C-alpha cells in the first residue's frame, strides 16, 4: 500500500508523460507544415487579388459616372455654341468645350488603364484558382496522414489519462486539489524529491523536524518553494 505522497509522485510522473504526448500531437510535422504554409499563402494571395479587383471595379464605377456627366456637359456646351452672339462668347464656349474634352479624354484613359490592371489581376487569380484544387488535395492528404500517424500517440495518451484518473481516485480530494494547484503554478512540478536532506526543486535545506515528519511518512511542504516533499524510502 503506497502512501499519499507516493501516489502524488506517481500521478505527477503520469501527467508529465501525458503532457509530452499532448505536446507531440500538437506539433505539425514538417511534411504537413510545408504544404500548410503553401496553402495558407495561396489563400491569402487569392483574397488579396479579389480585394484589389473589387477595389478597381468600385473605382471604375465612379469614373464611369463622372464620364457620363462630362459627356452630358460636353453636349450642352456644344449646344451653347450655336447660340453665341459675339466673338467673345464664342471664344468662351470653345474654352469650355476644350477643357471638357480634355477631361473626358483623361477619364477614358483612366478607364482603359484600370481595365488593363483588372485583367492582369484577374488572370493571376484565375491561375491561382486553377491550381487550388490540386493544392487543397495535397493539403488535406498531408493532414489526414499526420492525423493517422497520431494513432499510437492518441492511444498512449488515452491510457495515461485513464491511469491518472485511477491514481487520482485514490487521493483525498483536498490533497488532490492542492497538488493540481501547485502543478499548474510551478511548471508541472508539485512534488519534489528530498536528496541529501534538501529539496531538489529549490535546494532549500529541509529542517530536521520536517525531515523526521517525512521519515514518519507524514506530508510536508518545502519551506522554500512550498511544493510537496517526497522522501524515497531506502529499499529494505
Ligand atoms: Zn523546495
């Protein structure tokens, strides 16, 4: 029959092994990480391209509106030209027509330019999309392979979890809670061994009175780090 502290010591060892397995399971293997990076980058690039195309289309709608207004204005000025009464009015009307024509030309050039840009971006997006299915397939296959390779680790982790539960069931609840609190707060070490009458967790010397307590199999906490002290019984 083991003492409470021996059970805690074993629990800590099981939990530490479980932590190792969980850490291993959460680490992406390079075989998946590489294709995952590629996949995420392609995804980002596609949304960047889509955004740029939308932005250009929005600007295009604005320019189209302005162009229609200016063309309307141009018609009006050309109409005015028919009604001029003198040379001065004639010159003024022509000045307006010239300025408006220039503006219309600029807007038309800007439309052409944005169409060219948009076509270029659309071609890039189409190329990305064409390769996307194949990339997604590679990505999903690598993920599935990684997950299936975790089978053994999962099994081990499940067994360790069951083992930990079994040990915990034998420990008084208050002590168990104290253990978990220290375990969380002190880097996964709640129970430390006493070697040469010192705590191996923080090297604080264990006072003789405390040492005798430990020798009698009583629970004692380190006065330095407040962890639960564990004195291994010499083999008899
Ligand atoms: Zn200590």
